[in-house]
């Protein structure tokens, strides 16, 4: 009789443990995330987000996530107009603040329902990066990628003309040395590249530097930026032709990728950008891309929150793509690894990723971001 009671107690305990284990490790249907998401992303982050989507779906079998390349920002406008026909699919697009504002959409429709995600992870983004997605007291999108701006210099070529990198501190230094090198090379070499994306990054840098140099009106900032660009062109500082020779560039992680791919013997270094005057700020970042929820669907709210969290905190996979130079993650914890200190082909000194992550962390906030976007739009309109 005692044995029967003993066995009954043991059986009851084991049954209780089994039930508790099932509840702990096998979420019920209400706890499981489910739903459908469609992502529209650019080419540089496409492979990373496909990998994120596939891994996420393996862990969450009731979800379906498709990733498509964003060929044109008009797809966002079209998606918005077709929203009613895709009521069960939530769309998320990758876009920067400047491009989003150019679409002239109703901001209210895209405000984050609450700032839960952004506020929860705000400390893991640079303050300037959080400010880029803020619209007054509301916010639109979650930071995904960044573009910290650095000064890439081909040191072997610079030294052949009798100069060291340390002599390139301010824009006045750039003009003085650039004129000399252009003359010594018989007009063959310009000091700064200003084609394609490098031109855009140079314009952004000069705009941000001028805007941060005292209290200036929009018209004054525009005028000074345009005057500086003219001064650089008139003094033969800028290479404006694809295929032209140069020995430095203002750029972000894309320059690291392009320089590492060069087969010609060369030695490059990367550091902070030239400043307008001695002692001025040298930490600047252009606009990064954000993950923007195009159509809110209550059925997919939990899925969206969980997937975006997975994407922005997926440091192990992200650093792999960052090292390849495909994009620069906005999530600062991505760079808390020795991996970013590894040498990069054709570079000397600190690893480009160490320098870029330092710039990303220390870039100050632009006090009036709406004003910056307005100035940027007007300057671009005058140069296109």
C-alpha cells in the first residue's frame, strides 16, 4: 500500500513537471508570433535582410516574410495607394529621411504607433541617428544603416609630393596643398574626388559643417556652401570627371569596400574629415536608411516588432556584411567585437571600421534637422 502511494506521488510530481515544461518551452498558439510581411530594400542590405528573414521564419514557423529589391522610391508611393488590396500583408521599406521627405507623403500615416521599439533601443543608437527619425514629438521608422563620413587619403601618393597626412587638417590646408600638387603633377592630379556618391557626401559635409558654424540663416548657409564649392573648383581641388586621378575622398563605408578591391599597389589611411577652421568639430555623418512601416496592420503588430528587433540587434550576422563593406549598421553594439580591428587590404593605420564606428558614436545632433533637410533639398536642386 505504501509503495502504491509512493508511486502515485512520484507519478504526480513527474506529470506536474511535464506540464510546466510544456508551458515554458512550447508556447501556446496565443503566444506564437504569426503574420505576413513584405520588405522593400536596397541592394546593399538585400542579402543581409534575406538571411534575417530566412532565419527568423525557421524560428517562427507561422510567419511569412518576403524580401524584394527596391528599384525606385515610387514603389513606396504605389504600395501606399494599393494598401487596401494588401490588408493582410504589412509592408516595410528601407528609405532615408531626405528621400522620404521628397515623396511628400502624409507624415501622420507613417508615425510609429508608439515609440516602444525606438525608446527601448535608443541607447544603442547614436543620438544624432535617433534625431534623424524624429518628427517633433513623434518618430517615423527605425534606424537600420548609417553613413559616418571619413577622410580617405592615399598616403603613398601624397608623400611622393612631399606631404604628410597630418598636414591636411582644415579646408584651407586642402586648398593650399591641393593647388601645389595639381601644379606639380602638371594638372594631372586633383586632391579630392567629387564624382557620383563622393560628390553627394562632400556636399552633405560642407552643408553640415557650415550649419554648425554659428547661428546662420538658411540663405547664409546655402550661400556659404555654394561659395566653398566654387572656391574648391576654381583652385583645381576637385576631380569632377569619372576616371580622373585623385588622392583623397570624403566618403563612408563604400570607400572602404572600393579601395580594398583595388589591385594596383597603393597605401590608404582613413581618419576624420577636414574642418572649416582649426579646433572645429570633425565628427559628421550623412543620412542613413530607416525601416519604415508602410501600412499598419494590427494582426501583424507583434510580428513587425519582433522582426525589426531581430534585424537591428542581429550583431553576429550584421558584422559579417559590415566587414564586406556592404552597409554600416546603425546599431552600436555591432562594433563591440575585435573583428572590426582586423586589417583591411590597401589600408595602413587603424582599421576603417574602427574609425567609422568612432565617428558614428561621436557625431553630434543637428539641432534643427528639418532646416538641414530643407537646405539640402535647395542646394541639390541648384546643382542638378
